């Protein structure tokens, strides 16, 4: 599993804490999308830890953008709370930090 729900997630408070594993690329987007879809209707706030992500490509960024767009459309919130160097570089390259709500 490339995305796991962490302790501290609670449907009562609406908070879902997620941790992404080493890859956010074309090879993992199908599994990541499925995991996002499983959680999006159960929670209202999402915190995503991406500090372990070593590889990210344009497919991974597209998936994240689609997830964040859907979260906003539903009146919910999401934020990347921790990021790896790989995530920082790709987010900067594509200029999408504001769309992905990346914490400083």
C-alpha cells in the first residue's frame, strides 16, 4: 500500500492523517487514487505526510492536483504537512504549491 491512514485519524473529528510511501508516480497512481477515494467521503480534513516520497513524476502531481481539487469542490480541506526533497523539487518545478496547500 502506497498510502496509509495514521493514528490520529478520526471520523468523529473529521481528520484523516495519511502517509504516502516512497513513490508517487505513474506506477503507483492507480493504488493511490483508490486509497484517496476510500477516504474522501469519510473525512472533512486531510493531512498528508509525504516526507518518505523518493520518486514523484507528472502523473503523481496530476493525481494530487485532482484530489485537492475534489476536496475543495466538496468544501473540505487538505494539506501536505511534510514533504521530501523530491516533492519540494517537483512542486517548485511545476509551481503548484498554492494548489496543493503545501505547509512551509
